[in-house]
C-alpha cells in the first residue's frame, strides 16, 4: 500500500482581508481576523499591529506567511484600485 504524503497547510492566526469601502468617499479599511474570527477593521498597518497586541500576538515579521496572511494585497496595500 502506498501512502500519499500531503503537505501541511498552515493557517496563520492573523488574516488581513482585502481593502474595502462602505460607500464612495468613505475611508478604505481591511478586516482583521484572528483565529478565524473577525476582530477589527484596520485603516493602517499600525492598526493591525495594535489589534494583534490586544489579543496577545506579537508580530516580528509582517511578511512571514506563518504568522500573518495578507489577502488581496500586501502590508502596503491600503487603497482600492
């Protein structure tokens, strides 16, 4: 019998979703999820770090996909296209 090894797909504790707007002219924001639950709206990367700190998560490297996953852009993406 042959076993097929599957790579472990990790889910980081922090996910920052794509940039959104409620209506034209309103400031853009990104939803922050921690452990699969929506916990905040962030308008800047500093907001993301502050929310993580509140939940006891220290982020040393915002580019580490094991720690934080950026959906729909990276840590520099804060405007809609």
